[in-house]
C-alpha cells in the first residue's frame, strides 16, 4: 500500500502550531508495516489544495487528508474534494443527523457555522467521528482511496484506531513489524555508528538500524519486518549492547531517571539530590517517573549560599574561600543532603548556569558535581559550553547517569562527557 | 518570493519525532512577510528526494531543504542535490576546514563518519554552521535558490537568523510585519475570543488577531502589516489587556515563572517552594529564568512524609490523621519552607500525581495548594482530571500564577481553574 498524507491549514504554515498529527498517524501505522510515503502541507488555498489532492491520488493507493473540516470559511477540504471529483456540494443526511445528535448531547443549538460541516461532496461516504462535530469524508479518485479527517488530535486519534485502521486492514496487506529502541547516554551518534559497524560488520539485511538524536539520550532503533524475526532481533540487541556496553541505559521508553530509579529499586538504595545550578531539575526529572517515591525521599534546592549553609551544613569559611562553585562545597552539599534526606546515595551540583556570574577562573558553564555515598564519594569539575537551558539539561542528565553508573558498579565516566572534564587544579 | 520547504528523514515518516523545524522557519520568516507556500516531507529515499527537489525547484523561488546532512549512511541530501544538478560529489575544502576546526575545539579526532559531511556537490557554496559539524549547502537549480540545512534544531535556528535571513533579504522583498504576543493564563480560548469580541466590536481591519494554545499559557497574537501601525498596535494591546485584565501575564517571551520573578523583584520579595507532588518542577521552572537568584533562595522537595516532618516541621500526628494530602499539611509545609528558606512568600503543594495512590476520598489528581506569607496565607483544594505529567505541569503553573497574583494584589482565582476547585469539606 502506498500511503500519502496531506495536511492543511494556515496555522501550520505560519508556525502557530506544530504538526503532531502526522507523527500520530505514523506511530499508529508503523506496527502494521505501513509507512507514509510522502507528506505534503499547504495552507487554506483552494486551487493549491485541489492540485495536491489530484497529484497525490495519482501517485498512491491511499491519501489521508487532515484538517480543513471545521466550521469556518477557511476550512476548504470538502469543497476541494468535491471539485477534484467533479461533484456538487450538498447537505449530507448522515452528517446532519450526526451533528444534531452531537448538539443535543451538549444542550447546544445548531449554529449556521456548524451546518457548514454537513455540506459534503454528493454521494460521498462518511467516516464516523466519536468525539467531535465534523464527520470525516471517504471518496475514491483515480483509483486512490481518499480519507479526510478533522485536525483536532483527539478526534483524529479515535477515528484512526476505530475507523480507518480497520478499513485499511480490510483492503490492504498489513505486516508484522517489531521495533526495539535502546536509549544510549554518553556517546555521540557518529561514535555509536562507528562502534556498531566495527563490532557488527555483517549486519543482517532484514533488521533495519536507525538513530534518533533526542538529546541528551540517543536512541538506537532496531526494526524487524516479518513474523519470524524475534530471535534475530534479540540477537542484534545483544550485539548492540555488547558494543556500546554501559552506555546503554535500557529499552525505551526507559529514561535516564527511569533507569536510575529501576537500578536503585533493584539494589534497594534510596537516592537524594542537592541542587544549586540545576535548581530542582534533577528532582523534577526523578519525580516525573511514576513510583519515584519508592527510592526518592526528596531533595534540597539550595540556590543561595545561605541555604547551602542552613539546610546542608556547608561551611561558611569554605564558601567564602573556595567559592560556591568548588569541589569542597559540592562534596559538603552532598554530605549534607545525604544526612538531611536520610538517603543511601545522592548527587550534588553547584555551577554557573549563566548568562551572568562567570569569571576568568570559573567561566559560565563551570560545574562541580559530587556523587555517591558517604563512604564512596566522587567529584568532578566540568565546563559545558552551552547556554543556560542546555547547561541545566546536560548537568541534570549527567548527574542521573553518574548515579546510575555508581549503583550498577561502572567506574568509567560517560565517554562523550570526558571532553568537558577539567582538572580540579583549574579551580 | 515563493518559498517551499522540503524536510527529510525516516524518523519524520515513522512518527519518531515531531517536525518542529518547519514551525521554527515559519516563525522566523513571518515578521518579514514571507510565508511558506508548500511543505513536503519524505523519508530517506534517494530517487524520491531527487524527484521532490526537482519539482519544488520548478515551482518556487526558494527551496529550503532540512535534514539529511548528518554523518550516517541514511543522510542523503548532499547526494540528492548533486544528482539533481548533475554534479559529482567531492570533498569540499571549506567544509573540511570547518570540520577540522570543530573537532579541534572539542579535542576530538576526525572520524570517518564525520568526513562524509565534507563530501558535497562539486562547486556548491556552503552555509556556515556556528554550532554543529555539518555545513549547509547552497546551490541553484531551475532558477530556484536551494538552501540545505541540518535537522538539529539549535543549528538550524542559528543558521536561519545569521545566514539565511540576511541572504534572502538581499535578494527578495521583505515586508514590515509587527507581531505582539501576550501570554494569558487562566482563561480558555473561547472565553478569550468572546471577551475580546464583546469588548472590541470594531476590531481594526489592519490588525490580525490570532490565538495559539500552548498550554498552560494561551498566546494572543496581534499582527500589524505595514510600517505605520505601531500606535494602532499599542492601542489594541491596551484594549486586549483591559478586556482580559489580570489574566494577562505579559508580553511574550515572558513565562509564568518570569512574570513571578519580575513581580517579586519589583516588590522586593523573596520566594520559596515546598513541593511534594510536583517534585521540584516549580523550583526548576523558577530557576530556568536567568537572574532567578535575585528573588529565589531555594526550595525543598519533600517527597516522603519523613522529609515533610524532618525538613519542614510538619506534625506527625496531622500527617497521620489528615493525611499527606490535606489542608493542614499544605499549610504547615508552607510555614516550614518560609522559615527554612528565610523567604517572604512561598507556595506549598501536596497531591496525588498518579497513576497510583488514589482513594475514593482523594482520587488521583487531588492537590492541596497553600500560598502567600506567614501573615497572609491562603489554601485551596483542586482535583485535576489529568495524567501524571499534565497534572504536574498544571499544578506548577497554577502555583506560579497564584503567587504572582498574591504579589501584585489580585484576589481572584484564575477563572479557568475554578472548575477544578473543590470545597475543603470533601477532604
């Protein structure tokens, strides 16, 4: 099946909204082996819409049209489909009865604007919409099945799974596709690629290898197409894990905080955080994971020096002499947090997120990070050449991964981060 | 200028990532009066890429190609441009010297994979990339200017503003478009629309009104097209602010935490947070704003009951009798945080983010929020019917906005949030 997608709406062209609908379609179709061949987006422009519909129909088996079914004058999809198929627009009885029911359920009277949604190309079939006022439209043109759906994501989602997938499965062959995504932290995309091609020179042809750089975690995606490739997929997974070893944090949707929480759960360790420059981001990422409370009693955001002293017991003279961004303060913050939170392990970060606050000795981007336990504490100075938001994201990601490595017993620093490390003497 | 966009990458077709790059392009071009005419997305498929490049060039003055310049084998943009223009691929000296400098700055050796990024169509011009390893490509085909950029958003952004916009301004007519975006919190889109059409029935024809629901903040966008509309725009802004009054948080990019920090700075108040169910998100959002340290000494993430007692002095018997999610605990958390952090005002939240942990009396989504100062403390119970991530986002947004209202002296609760409020007696 050759499947094309046409999305429409001025809001898509003006950058007012980001198109998440076509990603939703792709995600729903992917496990069935259907991949979108080509996707076109145009504004609310009738001649252009007609031209694109006609061309995409000529070049595919199915055309999904999304958007432009609303009640306003710039919703042009029904009109365009009618023109392309040379049919008149007229009131569609099923669409009208759907709209009447929809309004009744909401104690709402039928507005003139809504009535526009019942005027469809003559003799078209409708696609039921379980959530919204606009029905979808189904027609054939040039031997291509056209399916038009509204742009509201929740309506589209329901129509895709309840109506469109069953319809397409009845007409087209669907496939068995298994996908496996591994999260990798601390290696760049080119390093991963190199390591994999060195370690696995004879990569099997029926397993597709892909990458997705969703910083700070890199995704390695293995796709097997066919019913009997489960074993081969598992074998490839093991080879990838061997090649990338402790940089693999796990099978996605595992996240860095998720991997840490799982490791802590397995090792029955509780974890805390003392944050200055990340300002709560580490704690917030940990608690974004359901069940974080099993291992995370809490943390302290000691943004000011006053709180570093009052809540974490950092020495006033060290703060003055070594400065807030120093090894001793980071280690004292961690000791203080471990004690205050009664946790087994933890991480402390103190740094200069910028844009202000840097000095020649300690430029913006400098951070001291201390991690581990009372008895096994490590610390490291790094300088990240990133702007504030990216700096906070990377420090937080590194903190979570250093703790994970500590828990699972890996001593090595994440490779990609080594280039940002600085000797303590540069303090 | 007729401007088309071609984005490429299997990850876009497989639903692995949502294309935010074309929205970024549109946002950057909008103030110059340039609107994208047509946008096409295809996977990593060389013949299809070549065909689309050729067709889009035939139908436009400028073609922006995004993606496919990376170091891996499935990055095909350079190859496709070379094929379309019938040129060989060869090592480009400027691209090579860019890459060498880039690697030197990172103490990184030049990898074979990276070297692929220096192999470009013969005699093409390059577009400088200030952030990444891959340079952009500039060529002409069928009288159309082709500009290829990498898919990494931060690299694209920098290249658009520093390289591509100046280049296009030198060649094509640009317009004077002034856009003003106001952030609104606590009103839904239809309410805003209604209030504005009631308050300003004679909306001027040369000022375009638009909305963008980027939850939790709604954007109201005013666009004036023409050189002499500055005064009219300011007048419209005042009318909008009058109609929506204290729901307007300010001109974007002001954020909820930004508006609170600014208000605290003006009123010389320091602010702290005691977080249970938001787990550090409030502190993290506050410290995402540069200069947060002026007003934010820090906060406490008291995720466990133990820490609520130990760090915030919440009474053990109240925790046992009323439960962690109760008015008295929220208020004690706030008192404790104000004292521990030495802050003038603060907010405390305790709730059930889910998916587990709910009960018939206190379902998932229940939250108690306490805000204000020692002498002027308020509290409210709400139940949000959202899943974990959205719950944490909304609680955090509401907390920040309640504090802003407290600081600027507005007593009313944000209207849109009132429907989630519950009487204390339902505890």
